[in-house]
């Protein structure tokens, strides 16, 4: 019933060695609402989600479900209680069908054996409730990111989740896909569920949420309050402990007459790109923008030798480049690549910060017999930790223990250590908080101001308008057009969106 308190937390405490991750957190989740859970990286959101889903047991405080005090000792117990979660990293089995994934935790059976045919009907019912048409027999690995997201939600519906936690659900979605997800969220709330929406995109929070809880330093500084009573700046101030101030970027100009550092001339790739042409000059930030599936990341991976260039020409520093591996891209052409997938490709989670930063320069630091000086490693890493403001307990701290924003800074630091002469940055601020995002924008801008050419991929159009000098718009593995950025958001975003949807688009 709408208005019923489903889940309530009172004075929750969770302590890890040396860290009080939750310090008296309160939360009240009500049926029929979309509840925003906000805070900077390290504020305690992830720990709270893990307590609510039975991954961690609290060290103090109480959890109440529908008026009865409960102890959630495992994720399975939380699921059976009625609490579901869709993590930022997908939790599906790629080789299983959609129906198998949806019914995985409670598969239909006949005489003690799993009945795969009987999976289809409940899977279709869950998908229909979300208003999506996905073949239940299709393998999950064949689905788009947005479709996988919806399968995760359907999976939660099948377990009859009355509280559904969505952790950064739009991080990899296009604006259109995000809007469809919002419709699904509103539909779930309308049928009496409480959807907890965890996001750093405040414009989305204000578009879809009713109530809000803000965490800071493990404490709830705003608890289950009506969102309509607070402004964007109010929320940012609560998150960071001070009022929001606009980012001040130092003056920067681009010499359009300079020889381009990177030129793609009518490039085609084995991945399906056709007739791609673009240029990046010293000190210039060129943005690649498009909907999910446009082929932006795949294009830069082909340039880096991770896919085959089948036509046209790639020129780096004025000379033709046939790059067959990221190693060659770095050591021969000075190209660095900050990947969007920091956890799997950007950092070695089980290795210390010092090793993560210096991995690109071991060859340069090596002495006789390949010995790498620990002192030089330390000095190189410490310089970049200080320069980028990476928050670590020490250089020997494992990268996996850092917040998402600090992991991203470590991923960037290893390329700066290598004196990169061309930097490709893919989705630099996905999943990072407001303050860290602002710091990243300043850092990227300053690198370009110092003369570094940057090819920037971002699905955040506001970020693209903030940073890019020119925006190259892609759809279906082709360039649809190019927009000079005068940083008037309404005008530039309108041109970009028209290029995406205008099949007769030309460069503007």
C-alpha cells in the first residue's frame, strides 16, 4: 500500500579496520516512492547498500521490515525478504538466456529438475510489466547495455522485490534509454514498490525522485526528506559540506593552424566503422559524442591496435601509423588511453598504487638486468599523487581499496607518468561525485592548456559542452557531423541532438 513504511534503518553503524563507514545512519523507505540516496564517493552509500542487501552485518543500530525488526544475514535472505538490487556492474550470466537469468534465484522445477520451458512465461510476464519486448530465449551477451539493465530489473520483479535499489542505473545509458528507464521506475513506484535511486546525476534525481537521503562522511545529513523542498545547490551543499561554486577554468586557446597530432582520414575498421575523418590538434579537446552503440569506444580501440583498420589512413604526429597494440601506441607514438572500464582495464585492483602508476614507465626506470629502482618508482608515483590530489593512505595501498574517483585518477596518472603526447579519455567521470567530477574537468582542461591534445568520449552532454572545443557526433559507426562549441549549452546541445536524429545531417 502506498505510504506504508517498508524498510527503516535507525542509527546504523558499520566499522571496518581504521574506518567508521556508517556512523549513525537513518533511512526510511516508503511504498510508492522513488527515493534518492546521494553522497560523494566515500560517503557510505555502497556500505549502506551492502548492509541493506545482507552483504555486511551492521555493528550497531536496527533494521525494520514492515514494522518488524529483522537481521539480514545474506543476500539470499534479503532477496527473500523483498529487497532487490541492480548494481552498477552487471550481475547477469552472459551465456544464459534472458529467461534463465530472470528466474535464476527461483527457477521453476518439475519432479526435482529445473524446467527450462516453464521459465518463459514468468520471464515474459516480468518483461511485460516493465513494458519491454525482449526475446526471453536470447542470450544475455547479445543484449545492449540498456536491455541488460532492464533484465536485471525484471529479475528483481520475479523475486517480488518491494524495495529495489538501483546503483548508478544510467551510467552507461543514452538519454533516450534513461528516459525509458525512468518510465519503468515510475511504473514500479505506482504499483507500490519503493525504488532507491543512487546517482551522481542530479538533473536525473530531480526528474524522477520524490524523497531524498544525503550521506556525508558516513552520516545521514538529510534523512528521508521531500526532494521538492530542496534546490540543486541545497543538495550539493549537503553532499560536499559547502555551497556549490562554479568551476573556474583558466583561459585556453587552440592554434587551428597547427599540424594535427592525430588525423583519421576516411578510416574504416573491421568493427564496422566507415569513412571516419577527424583531427585533433595540440592543446585541443575534441569530443566524440553519440548514443550507446554509436561506435565511439570501438573506434579509438581500433586506433590503439585493439581492432583492425581496414581502410583509410591514420596519421600520428604527421606520419602514417599502423598500430597493432596499445604497447606500440604508447612507446612508439606516445598515445595514452584512460578506459571507461577502470575496474577491469584501468587499474590493477590487487596491486598497490605505486605499481599502478609506474607500470607504464618500468622500461624507462629499469637499471642493469631489468632492476627497477624502488626509490624512483616511489618518487614518480608520489609526484603524481600530489599533482592529481589522489587520496590514499600510502603508496602501498591497493588500488581496489580506493574510491571510484581516486581509482580513475590512478588510471590517468599512469599515462601522465609516461609523458603521453596524445591522450584518449573514455567516460572520465562515470560514477564519480560532484566534487570529483569538477576536479576532473579542471584537470582535463589544464592538461589541454599545457598543450596536450585530448580525444574525449563522454555520454554526458553537459560535460561535453563544458570541455570540448569541437564535438564530433557519431551514430551507427559513422560521423554524422561536427559542431563547434561556443559553450552555450542550449544552442550546442540542440545542434548535437539534431545531428543524431537527422538522417540527412551534414557537418556544421
